[in-house]
């Protein structure tokens, strides 16, 4: 009996050992198999000790090397997948506690190529030390960006072909225009503008007491461009890392579009209130309209987050549309409280009229920024360093303090206190690289204060369009604001990714982030305004159409995430395949928005 028990204990111990990491060669891959990964083979045939492969991505700021695989003397070989999106710090050791030059091989920073097959050969140098050869590429992997190059070429070719067709038709017919002479009007700069009688009007000017409507297609085009990129990102972005959100600090393409959308919402808001300033509606009725729209957006956001689940105890409360709702409510209410009709109130200094008329709003918005900074840097978060801005997890940025559960510092703590873990976003971007485990919402409560200021900066662009009818004055002010916000953002982050006082961080909606986004938005909108509304080189199509029906397009693409149905073959798993699928996903909604535009159907909340 004792022998039987002893045998069972031995077998159980053997099973545990067999399942332990020391006999495993785990993968560090990310994404779909074959995408953003390389194959790494470690050959330790001549080593009589356990060999340890240590890796950490350079994207993991302040992180120490992590033990990735253990190769016992009896195994000799290990094959695994490694991440190719960023360079890695890599070493091979036979000592669990140190990386001294006597018993390890430190490769420093190394960049793996997607689809590559690499070999590291490890040999015994003496009783303790080992000798390693640098990773050797054993194949010739193709350029992973070929699909991107091809797409850029195809889209550029289509654009040039479209321009050639339009110009050819104009030469043959002598006239081709999107608006009839009866619908043409002149703005105060002499630039031809459109009064689209079948669509909502974004802007209005007043001349000699008469209302002259000015249709700025650049507004809808900017909004539509942001929405199209947002949808492409949400559908997967062809599995390219730069179409994914930053893991913590820094910027990718995916980090640009949401704040641009908030910025342009502020720009359009200026025209709405300019029209309301001339109307006879009471402030109470206008405020009720603001509340109704805010509640509708928030409810739609909850609907999108629910994903069809009836377990409301685990729904995510905050989200993209919820951030829109709260930002709109605060910014619009502030504008309502101090609303003025800029075209009728004189200013002592016309060149600063866009500032002097709205100084009260500036005080309100800057107060929100100050509140955000005070909460971020002064709020005492239990178990975390005061003013912590890091991702937590395995990051070593706490000045010696344990920050594993401190993801987001004050921002994460406020969401946890108000909403609780169950109603907070469960899979933040920091989980993949930093191995953080606590929920954190990138559209959380604290960041809303800064998003209000971002919307207000967009509102500032709208006020410039209303107050200054001359295109040259508008463009000059747009570029000045772009320069100011860009320089301040650069100073706050010290023009670096991780070493600034306030790093550029989309997860936290840091002050440097929203200023940088505003700077880029001013530049991009200036470009759209010049080529679309001033010189009319471009009609804004196809981005103009989803920009006119942005809410229905956004909600639809969230509720119906795969308009391509199931007949698409997703093999082989390559960037090109996913680029084709994700492009069609977005094209479907663009075509739908063009159809709605042709039928004069515009859905707003």
C-alpha cells in the first residue's frame, strides 16, 4: 500500500513537472498566426545546464527582461514565436538571478523581421559560462508592408482617374458643377459657396442684416475622414500595429481619429449656436435640447457596449459615444451660458475678436483643465505613488514602489471608485505588453475634462470661421493655433515619448495629448478648407457622405461588425487578405452613406 501511495506521489510530481514552464517553450506572439511574428529557434546542444531565454519589448518602457522559456539540459532545443512589431531586448542566461557577463549572452536591442526564421546557437564555454552566436536569419521573408504600398498606389490611381474624368467632362460640356446657378451664393470673400437646400447647413454668415448661408464641405469631409479611419481601425486595421492603439504612451494612427472627431464636433457646434443666437427660442428650451441629445448619445453608447447581453451588471458604462455625450453636454452648456452673436457685437480689437468675445468660456474650460491636473497629480491613490501616470503591471516606473495594480493612477482609481471594476473596461491596451491585470477605461471619467477642452478648441475654429469671412484671415489663425497648441504639447512631453512631464497618452487623454491632437486637427482642417472650399480642387467625396450621416454610420458599424458576411476566405492569414476584407467593411458603409445622401436622408440625434 505504501509503495502504491509512493508511486502515485511520484507520478503526480512528474505530471506537475511536465506541465511546469521549465519544460515548455511558450510563444510571445501577438495577433493572428503568421502576422507580426517571427520564428525563433534556440539550439543548446552543447550546454549541460538549463538555458533561459529572456525577452522584453522596447515598447514596454522601464520593464526588465522577462524569462520567456527554460530549456533544460535534456531538451537541447526550443522553438517559439516572437513579436516583430517593435525591437526587443534579448539575452540568454544559465542563471535565474543575474545577467553577469560571465554566465550570460546579452544581445542588447534586436529587431526581428515579420515572417523570418531565426536561429540562436548556444554552446558551453566553461563550467559556468556559455557562448552564443547572434541570431541568424535563415530565410528571406517578404516585406510585410507590400499590401499597404499597393493600397496607396491603387487609391492614388483611382483619385487621379476620377480627376481626369471630371476635367474631361468639363472640357467637353463646358460646364459641370454640383450646384445650379439658382443655388449659388457668394460669401463675403467672393468665394463661391453652396446652399444645399436638401441637407443641413453647417455655417451661416450675415451681410447687411441678411442671412447668407455658407456650406463648408470641409467640415463634413473632415468628420467623414475621421470616421472612415476609425471604422478601418475598429475592423482590425489589416492587423498592422500602427492601426492599433498605443500600448500606453505615444501615438499611432488609431490614436488620432477619435479626438479629431471630438474637435470637429466643437467646430460644428459654433454654427449651431450662432443660428440659435438669432432665434427666439428660450435658453430653457435650448438646454432641454442639449440634454436630450446628450442622453440619446449616452444611451446609444450603452446599447453598443451591451453587445446584445442582458446582464447589465457587467456592461461597460463608459465608451466612445458616452464620451461624446458628456463632452457635448459640458461644452454646449458652457457655450449656452455665455452665448453671444459675434456678428453683431463690436470688438475693440477685431484681430482678437475670437478671444475677447468668449473670455468667460475660456475661464470655464481652463478651470476644467486645472481640475484635471490637480486630480491627476495630487489625488492620493491607495497603494500607488501620487501623480502616477504609468501603465502598472511589470513597468518599473514607480520610483521603487510596487505599481503593478496602479494602471492609470488617479484616472483608474476614480473609475474604480465611481463605477467599480465590473462596469469598467476589462481589456485595456496595457495588458498585452505590460501584463497589467486591473480594468482601466481609456474613455473614463477623468479624461472627459480634457476632452471638453479639446472640443472647445474645435469650437474656437468654428468661431474663427464665423467671425472672419476672409479666407486668408481664417487660414492664418488656424495655423497660428496649430503652432501654439503643438509647441505647448511638445514642451509638456519634452518632445519625447516617455520622458516628459506629461507624456502624450491616449489612454489618459493627457493634456499634451489633446493639445497635440488639436494641433494636428487645425492643420488637417486647414488643408481640407483650402482644397475643398477655397480653391475647390476636391469635392470631399467619398468622405463627405459618411460625414453627413456620421451617427448612423458609426452605430451601424458597431452593431453590425461584419457587413462582408461569411463568404470571405480569410486564409492565408496575411496583411493583404485582412486589408482587402477591412477595406470592404469600410467601403460598405461609405456606399450606404452615399445612397442615403442621394435620397436626401440625414439622420441626426
